[in-house]
C-alpha cells in the first residue's frame, strides 16, 4: 500500500503532503483523455486534475477557447467532461461535482484532437462574424443552402458532449418523502437549523449535494466558535444522527420547489460506485414539507476584464476550497483580484497551502485597514484602487496587467505581475433559485451588489449566505432560530412570517459593487457567461438592437442558458444590461428562475416508468389461455389482447379472415373483458341515466338492455355502450374499452358534484367480471347446452338479459351483439372466467366454435356499420354517425344545448358512410383522405377520411367506414381514397355503412 | 468499478393473494339488518373513512364517505351472489351491497423495509403518526388505482389493486423490492398467509 501511495503522490505534483479532508490511505486511479492519473478517496475529479497539474480541461462552446477549472461545485461553467463510455456515458458532467472513484474515465469535450491543440479553435478567427444572435441575421441566402448546408453545419457545431446511443442499463426510481421541516443545504446554517428543528421534536429531512456536510465551511481553515471546523462538523453530525426522526440525505440536490411546499430532490445513489443489486443509480424524491429552511449558500461571482476566461483564472473561493479541502495548490504563484473582503481570506489560505501569493488587487479605493495589514505580514502585496486590465497568456495565465482605477485607461501607468493563477472574486450572489421558483421576488441589494430573497410565497425561510448573511456567528444564531420557528410552525400551524430575515452587516462581503474593470482595452474578450461564451459586447449589442428586458437579452445572447444556468455570470449580465440602459439593476430585475437547479438525467425523471413499466399493462382473466393458444397478443390501450390466433404457417390477415368467417358461418367466441363496467344503484338511477345518455331510460323494463349514447358538453359524441336494468333500482352499464376510465370519472363527477341530490350509488366493476361474447348463427345452439336457463328468442329476445349458471358458475347473460350476428355476452366473476371460457369451447366443439381476436372483431363490426372510437373521434356528432334518432326530444341531457350550434348542423358535415373498393380487389388504405378525383391541383379539397377498413368476410371484398362531407347524400357516388403516405389512390363507391344484414334479421334471429 | 458487498439479509416480505370476498357497502340503513352484518364481522359500528376494523380473517374498511369494504379472507362456503336481477335493491335491507371480490388482488407487504418499498410507489405520508395502524386509503400506487391498508397491529400492509393490473404490479413490486434483498418470485397464495394465524 505504501508503494501505491508514493506512486500516487509522485504523480500529483500540486498535492501537498499533508492536510485536506481526503483519505490518503485510499489512492485511486483514473484516466482523463486516456492518460492514467492518480488521486485519493475524497477527491473530486476537478481537484484530482488540479493535483496532477492538468490545467486545460476542454474548449469553450462557441469560440473553442481553452478553458480550465473555474469553480468548485454546481456553479462550474467550464470543466464539463464526458464521463464514462458506451451506454453509461454522461456528457456535460461537471468535473467539480464528480466524486473520484477507482476506474473513473473522463474525456474533454468540444475539442479535437486534444484540448491543448484543437482544430476547432479556428472558429476564433471568425469571431467578429459570430456575435450574439448571428444565426438570426446570416445564413439566409441562398435559400437552398439553409437546409442542406447551414442547418447541418450549425447543428453539428452546437451542443457539448455526446449523448449515449445505447439504452441506459441503469435503474432509476422515484420516492416520496414527508416531513415537518426540510432543510436544504448542510453547511453551517443548514446543520444548525436542522438540529434546532429536530430538538423541537419535528420530523426533519436534511439534504446536501455533497458527500459530506459542511458546505462552504469545508473551504475554511478557521474556527467555528472555539472549535476547529472539522471538530464542529463532527459534533454537529453526531448531534443530528442522535435524532431518530431526522433523515440525512447526502449527494442530494433540491432541483425544484413547487406549490404546496413540494420539492423535487435528486439523490445520486451510486454515481460514485457500482450500485448494489436492486439499487438505483439515481433516485428522484418528491418531498412534501410543512416548512422549508433554505440554507443553500451563495455563489461567488466573476469579474469582467480582458481574457477573464484563460485557464488559470479561478474563483477565489474555489481556489481556497482546493487548498483547504483537497490539499491541492491550484497554482504556483497566485494573484487575487477582488471587489470585496472575502478574497483576503483566500489569499491567506493559499499562502498557507504553499502557493506564492504575489498580490491582492482590490478595485475598491477604500479597504478596511486590517485586511492589507494582515496579508502584508505574509509577504502578500495589497494593491487597492487598481484593477486587472488583462490576462496574459493563451493556454494558461502567464501574468496579469493591472492599472490604477482613476486612469480609466488613459494613463500609461501599468504593472505586470507574473503568475499562473488569477483568483477572482466579484462578490457573492445568494443561491435563491429555489426561493424564486416559488414565485417569490428577488430584490437587488447594492450593499452586496446582488439580488437577495424577497418576501416568501410559501412556508419557507432562508438562512445564512442564501439570505445574504455572510457573518458566521450571526448565521448560526439565525439558523438555529429559523429551525426552531419552522418546527413550531409545522407542528402547531403558526403563521409563516412574510418578511425575509434581516441581513447582517455583511462582514466579509462588503463590496463597491464594481463588476467590471475600468480598463477595457478591447484586445481580448471579456466573458460574462463562460459556458455560453457570452461577452459584455454581446450584451451591449442586444441592448443596442432594442432588447430592454433581461428576459429578452437572455434569449438573444443565450446568457445563463447553459447547464450551469449562469450561476457565476447572471448577476454580471443583469448589471451590464442595467448599465447599458442607464438604470439601476433593481429596475431590470432577474430572469425567471426555473427548475431544475442542476441538470437531471432523463433516467431520473422517468424513474421506473421505462421498459416494461413504461405503461401499466392490463390482462384479462383469460390472458393465460390466449397465450397458451398461441394468440398474437397486441397492446390495445393499456390492455393486452389477442389480435388473432394464428395457426402454423398462417398469415395474420388470413387468421383474422378465417376467424371472422367462422363467426358468420357458425359460431365464434371472443374475450371482451376489456369493456368498462359500472353498477348503478338507487331510486335516482333512472333519472341519472336520463341526464347522462341522449336516449331515454325511464321506460326500460327490468331484464332488458338498451344501447346508449353519451355526448360531451360541446355536443360531440363521448362514448357509447349498453345499459341493462337488473332490478328496480339497479343498472349495469358497459362502456367502450377506450373510454372506460373517463366515463367512470364523468359519472362520479356528475353524481358527486352536479347532482348530489339524486339518490344514486355508483360502483366500478370493470375487473370484477370476465366478459365473453359468443357470436354467430350457432351461438344459441352452444348456449342452450351451456347455460341452465332458456335462451330461446321467446325467453331471451334481442336486448334482453338474465341470470344463469354455466358449469356451476353464476353468470349474467345478455342478448346483445357487436358483431351484427346472433350473439350473447356472458359476464362471469373474474376468477372463474377462464374456467367458463374453456367450458364454452368444449361444449361448442361440435359447432367448431372458433376463438377470434381483435382483427376479426373489427372486421365483423365494420360489416355491420358499428362505430368505435375510430369514428367517435371527438369531432363527430350523433347525427354525423347516423345516430340522430337517439337524441330524445323531451328532457335534458349532457350536450343537448350544444346540438343546435351552427357548426353542428351544417349540411356539409362529415357523415358516416360505407366504402367499397370499386374494383372489388384493391384494399382501401386506412387513414386515407377522400378526394373527388385524381390529378387535382394543390391544395386538393379534402372531402373526408377513411376511419376503419377491412376485408369483408361476407362480401369477400375490401370495405371501409368513412366520414364524408354530406356523405349520406353521396351514396352511390365514386370518390378516391388517397393515401400519399403509401402512394395509393383507390377509387371507392360510397355506400350505406351497414354492409351486413341491414334489416337486422340475423341478430334478432 | 468495484462492487460493494450485496445486502445479505432480506428485509421485505411479499405475498400476493385474493381475499375470498369483498363486499362493497354503501348507504347502509341503520337497524337490525346492519347490526347483524356488523355482528358477523364482530364490529360494533362501521369505521369512519380512512379507518378499519379488523378481526380474525375479516376486516371492514372505511374507503370513503358512505362507502365501506367488508373483506372476508376465508371462503364463506357458498358462491357469492353475482347480482340482483329482477330483485329490488331494497331487499338488501342493510343498504346497497355488491360483491367485488373478483375485482381486486391483494399484495401483503411486511418487514422492516415495507415502508421504504411503499414510498417508491405511493405519495401518501405513511409515517405511523399520520397513517396509523388500521388506517386505509384509496390512492394511486405506481400509477395504479389502489387501496392501501395498514393492519391493526402495524405488522403488515395490504395493497389492493385491480385484478387486471395485478401482474403488472407484481412485476413492479418484485423489481422495486430487489434493493431490500427480495429475489424470489412473489408467492401467490389462495388463502392469505396469516389468516389462520390470526
């Protein structure tokens, strides 16, 4: 092991021999751009790269400029890498957020052949031609080039990283959580708030995006009260873990804050290791909290000066974190450029970590006296009233040029300071993203040059840096109070205060608000948004071109539209817009904060709803029989249904033809368990049905069945089905398979909301009954032997129902027909369904009873002109479908009032008709449009469309149902069924939609 | 990437079963006929919505305002009545009642990870202080319409789902439970596992 450690150390020239919160006993090997490197457990990929001296990690999005590591967490705009390979590869992963693990493999993005030498950098030669919104102004001519040249080129150039092309092999899942108090962020404020809330007896969930708690404390060397940071953290964690009602989630980020205090959390369960069996890689939590404490910290801002994107330019807080947490020197010689106090602490820590700190350039004219004195003792030169004008060096920082502020570029007074690390601190922006996602406003605070949280809209409060408080002592006190208040409110329902926490004196954060160097010489680019390559010139151009709102500037320039969502640059952009317009940043405000706070994998969003769980599948009670019988199962809505029972060597269409013919010739049996079924009880049931259906039900006698039609409120047909009166106040309703759930919802709504005065009880029983249709001229013959009651026409006429027993099982028997032939529907308690099905098959063997599937069912109903949701498509009225006789004149029903609207009574409405192939052979293409004649000039007038098509087993020719303008008066005409998709134009004769037994003798027989 | 040691212990138990009968009761008429029904369930009164009353192999669940499920785990010895054709509903003198026992399958979940497993599919707050022993709720689970019942002693949860969805839910539960050491296919019992024990 010691040999391994020494090897790892030797390969990490920027790693200090001691210090940091890393496990030096666990060396880790990983690769970056194919090169083997070493790190330690506890490292991030970014810290390990820095330890190994890797400074260029990729190229920028637009100009292909070399970029290095800029931040240390979610705010990172530059260090995006392609993680892993094959099906598990993940593009745009922030190196600063990736925990180092054994075997990690990452590659740089947006460069070829390497980040150091990238041919794509040629784009920078055309930079003057590529200002913000260039694609709106160029590539317009010649038009022919747009589709074949410009668009492919732009699409190829756009985007970062490569999405995997193989299916994701990992598991993801969702999970819900509930608590009294959710604390987001486990830094000093979050830990204190969580502990206080738990002490009040609240159920607490504490989350943090890191693997270990501490937040910004992990970047500090100082003390918390009288304790070292590590001792304080250890004590707090032990304190928290003692509460049985407190759940700590690590590697978990709150990505969205929604109504009713619901938050979405992304937990990276096994991104840093292989998942255990059954364990998901990531878990998306939906948490409902009575109160929320946001201790989300703050993001340090950048500053605007020439070439402020060069590798080696880094946030001061990030450099400090790398030094203190990871024992890494991010540079050998550092210069700091700041507009606030916090960079002085970074300078001290970098010096302590072994970097030579040449100077702290403070653009403020007046600096608290203690700060320069303090660093001078460490040999660091304090330079106040000066600013960085430019960074020298292309692939790395070689030196910085600084100038005194008052010269404003006119003076020749300048200095160059050699360095390889420039730490910048443009002040701190509270991470108020979640707060703002609730709809709460952000308010500009000039004392810290940032937007701070306004009045909360939900049961939440912000503490610590998230509230704009940067004083640790005060933060701890306020966080504890916030935790206690939140717990008490959650438990006792006290009112949420509606004003944000007061902000402290901003110790450590006082700034002059200046975010740009006064010495902008125009020689180099000055970036506001590093990830999107948005410069101050882009923002100025947008304003010159008339964009005033920050929302519009954002969309024109792409400011803040990268995967980092502008965490380090947005405030700079808002201030620049305000400056260009000559108003206060408070006037312009911020862009809208939207979820997610960080990028989320599609897998996490999908959870388990992928693969076989993409859609819940329903199976009928006879499902296993169908499968055993070799049925071709097909998904119909959420049901698995037999399409046809294909025999060996038989084509699917031949099987359907054989099955349908068997029904017409003798008898068939089909599983119709998928129909919706409802039981309706009560003295008000008949009146309820009167209002629901277009036709009347008060006269329906017990033991009889009636076909019913429901309309939507707008007069269009909603659904059809049967209603059977089983008792004085007891009805049995069937609906179509497609609309079963919606019909149930509607009827419950009517019962509970519209007509609560009616004495009605509704019970959904779709799964209670297996439903079997036995159809064909020999069906009675089969039923007579199967059932213990008289099924002759005299005893059980068409549209009658009765109770009986089949094979000892009580069944409901209905003399109804969807096939148009003599038929019965038998409803059997579901657990006995397969048994009765088999019995019917056995008893029907002499008649060669034939099981038939969906295709045959469809062919039979098309022959009979029965409609399904191919025709009840939401745009057809009862009159359109030839069902106008079912609209009762007396009494009201849903949709009646809409029927007289002008649009629903026009003569040229599309009406249901039949179509027969003119030559008797050519199939009529499904979905084809109906036109008057071939060869018409564009645009061709569309007369209608084919809705259902089949080969008629009775007529032995292709037939179809269609909706045709003024169709009923066109019967006898010939039109063209045109299907450009298949390149087909089939002449068809317009007929009655009823091809089979128009007098109804067969079904009444 | 090194794989960490697998969970050695199974912390979840799953079983699929169909209760012998579920009687959906609505709008009960107060009086001796209802008292008789309640007596057969050894219950003094119908529970309020969201609560249940449980005795040996029998439960009454208040599934909503004016609606209850009367569940019998043991076969009553006769085939349930399948309708009331030509018989006035008023003859059901204790109220509107209909057997829906064939419509629902039941999954019984127990073990220390039962709550964690349920949290993967349910949005309900199942903390015992909120969803106490004997609580029940009609709610979605894994995007399915379900009824969840916590047993009176808190030892297990019964998750009822529509029979047509049962196979789908079985597959879902098996996959979700793998994290808790569940590997075997879910047992499909006729009678509930602990009916006799109760």
